[in-house]
């Protein structure tokens, strides 16, 4: 059985943001996994970052999907700020 290598492609402390990105990846046929372990000693004990992981072979496509979403979001924000 071949072991899959997973890499982190997005992280946030906001579960809703993680779920949104996870759904964008799923729409792009990329399986993703959550890693929500507590952060290291460099943060407060209650700080919690959730990492979205994908298989290594899907990393580039995942970054393309995430980048496209973030650019779209930034454009929408800049339009809303002008109004």
C-alpha cells in the first residue's frame, strides 16, 4: 500500500473560512483534510489554527484554486470599499 504525503495549502483560525476553501477544492475535485491541532508555544493556549491539507500531487492545483478565490475576494472587497 502506497503512503500519501499531505501538505498544508491553507490555514486559518476561522472555521467558516476553512469550510469555504474546502468546498472550493472539492468543486475542483481535490480531496482535502483538516488538521486542527493546537499551535505551538509561540501562541496563547487558546489560539487554534486549522490547516487544510491536500495530497502532494494536488498541491499545485489547490494553490491555483485558492489563489483564484482570494483574488476574486480581494476584488469584491475593493469594489465594496469604494461604495
